């Protein structure tokens, strides 16, 4: 949908729900003679809730209790409505929902800059896969994922959709970092240090899901790598298991023209049509990259309620092409934003991806209004949450949702003057302007510095891997 259509729909169907919810809390407060005890009150110059679409609330506060948002109210009202155990005042900041990185390979942070300036298949076959075969281990994945968490948190990312080997090590790193994550249960046909074959990948992945099932910050996806690394029988099993477990399917799809050519030669159809026939194109599908889609395929993605994880920087760096983002949005596809791994992007910076996505969408569509700032922010928050089936908990700043919040400081010379904080965040601000980050009300970044992760110890662990990969 384009912004006007989104706004009309929200005003007609959703604003009433939000108003009722807020009115409920207003009534509760009115009935009480004392302020409501809460854990945290955050006062800010602006709050951009994302839902409703296009709204900017000036001089508002977000009230948090037991990790959830209990109110978003004018700061003047918050004074008498709440009794916070802690109060944080951010007079030059905008609060936004924590950013959702809709596609990454977190542990590949250890391969940042390892094989730059190579086309995708050369990059994979001659550099990345040989390095992984030699070095990837549970400790590699844990250390690399922890490094990625440190980078993402400082950039305002509170949730990542992960796909890599040894998912139990990645899950533990996300838990230790305090981040939210959707852990991909990777499946490919060929053996690695992690698993012997597709059956082994599935068995080990499902065991990881069972082991971490009680961690509130973790969810899971089935993650078949790509049509060119997974066969039909395995895809059929994955579609069945995903339905049984009610989990998304996280899949690279139509990333390059070469992928499509090979599929036509081997299967006689484009990869999308193969996935459609095998039952993978559904509301569960997160199609990563989706660069080379035709009009019919875009329409079918929308018709089936599938999502796309758009990774503009990776698409550019690997010369994969320009995704038809404006056409997808217009058709009604749920477009989220991802970074891909640091080996094919070098940055896990969703703020930078938002800006790039907005710029490229305009250029490809020859339309300066193709992806406006508020919609870009929605793609990087609520749309990512929706793709992961987490939109009932994260992706917008609403009462009843988890307090996953990023504060962006808008007083430095490079972000002044500020006429529209949403535009300023998308087009001017960078991760260096992220000052505070909370996940479920837990402060993980304060004044741009990590609160719980020990940067010095992390740097020492990464230096060990740096030396190993050089030799």
C-alpha cells in the first residue's frame, strides 16, 4: 500500500482500537487517587509510534511496567498519572520502536571485509564457503554473533532475523546480549561442520528450538538457505513442519539473475514458481532479497500474504541488482528491511539501510514519493515484526506491546534544523545519533555506550579470530 491508503485504513480500522486502549488507561487513572506505579518513564521531545501511520507526538512520554508499554501520553499528563521508579528525560530526542533487522547472518561479522569486491557466486564458492569449512564452530558462531549484537544494539536494532550454522550458539549469544531474535534453523543439502545432511540440519535445528523454547526474547524460523542449495523433498518437508509449528520460512529467493538461469536449466521453471508449486509461498514466507521479480510474481507474493526482506546495501555490493520495492509496496507486499551479513554489507546498520532503501526505491520507480520517510521507518520496524509474526509484541510504540525502544538524538549540527523528525531520522541521522536502547524495558545502551556487554573483552575475543582467518 502507498501512504495515503495506509493512512485511510489505519484511521478507519485501527485508530479506534488505539483510542479505546488509551481511553481505558485514562479511565483507570481517573478512578485512582494516586499515580500508577511503573518501572520507567521516558520523556522525549518526540515520540514516533509508527502505528498509527505518519503520526509524530511532540512532548510525550512512554510509560513502562514489567517490560511492557502501559501508556504513551503527553509529558504534562505523565507528571500526575505515573509514579516511576526511574525517569529518563531526553529533551532533544525522538523515540522510535526498536529497529528490526529482517535478515542477517550475525556470526559472519567475523568475516567482515574478508573477501570484498567479488560477485556473489565467486564470493561464496571461492572465499566464504572455504573459510567457513575451515573455521566455523560453536565458538566462532557465539563470538561472531555477540559482536553483531554489540554493533546492532548501538545502531538501535533490538530484534534480528538470524540465519546461520550452530543456531544454539547464536541463540545463546542473543540471550546473553539481551537482544530479541528470530533464530533461523538453517537447512541445506551438503555437509558442513554443523550437520551432515538435510535431515541432520532439521533434527539439530528443532532440538535447538526445544532447548530455548522458554526464552521470551527468542522465536524461531525454518531457514532453508536457497532454491539452489535445497531439493524439492526437503522443501516439502519444511513447508509441512512450518505449518505444524506455526513458524515463518526464511529463504533467499531471486537474489541474482544467475540463480534464475540455473533454475530454468535444472527445473524448467523460475525459482519462485518452484517454491509456489511446493507450497512455500504463503503468509509464512520471508523472501530475502527478491531482486529479480516480474509483475506476476509480485502480485502472487501479495496475494499469498508473503513478506520480503529487502537488503539494499548487500544487493548493491554484490551487484545483484535493484529490487522493485515501489512496485511491491504498491501491490501490497509486506516489505521489511535487512542488512544481510557483515561479510556482504560490512555494516549491520538498519538506519543506513532505511535511507538507501528510500533513495533506491525513488530512483527505480522514477517517483520521488515512492518510499517516503514514514513508510521507510515502518518497513524497518512494524513490517519486520509482521514478517516474523511478532507484530502483536513489537514494531510500534503502543500500550500493551513490549518496550523495545530506541532514542535518537537530534541536536547535532548535521541533523539541524529539524522540521520533521521522521524525515530527519531516515535521511540525515546515523547510528552515531542513537543514544539509548531498551529491550523489554531493559536498558542496553546509554549515551551511545553498551551497558551490559563488555566491549574490551569482546574485542580481545575477536582479535583471536582475526589472526586465525589471516593464517
